[in-house]
C-alpha cells in the first residue's frame, strides 16, 4: 500500500529543494500531479501540474473529481486554483510500496486527512510543514539564487 508525503510551508522555505532531494535519494518516490489554472512556469517541477482552464477546473469540481480545490493568492500566481484528483490519490494508495509527494496548502492537507480517514488509511499520510528560516538566511538564499540564475 502506498504512502503520501505532504510538504507544506511558507514561501521560500525549501519545499522544492526537499522534494528534489527525496526523489534523488529514493528512486521509488515521485511527485503526484495536481491540477491547476496557473500558467506553466520554469519553477514547476516535471509532472507537478496538469494545467487546465478555469472552466475545466470548475467542471472537475462539479463532477466531484477533485478531492479539494483551493484558490491561492501567492507571490507569483495571484488567484490561481489548485486541486488534486481522487483518482491520483486512490491510484497511489493501491500501489504497493509507493511514495507519492504532494505540495498542498495546509487546508488541502486537512481535506486529504479526512479522505484517508474515510477509507481507513490514515496511516498513509506523512505530513511535513517547513518553517521559513530566519530573515538573514532567507535573504542570503534569495541572493544566492539570483547570482546562480545570472551565472547560468
């Protein structure tokens, strides 16, 4: 039976860095695909999102295909909607030894926990919340990222 690792946290807390590290060290781990209305970005990891229109997203919600749907107002994607399908969750749960990784909002983790409880699979959830580093470290990381992007 599969397990789901959720990684949530503040902006720039290192969620994507942690995901890349886990996938590199544990070849069986994989990013679970979520559905979004946001435009594709260079920051998106491969397989992270299935991009749809607002109309398509709303249709998925109405059909009950999405386990959750949230409206997110972040730094880079004002007013984008995110959700994860029941099918993606159920497929992973049925797969022996699978480790799926999601980067949901904290509210979505609550929905996921409730869904797993209804299926008798509360043990499948491994939630992680990352806290942003102190401001001086955070500032240095941003500067290092900017320098790295300029060099590349």
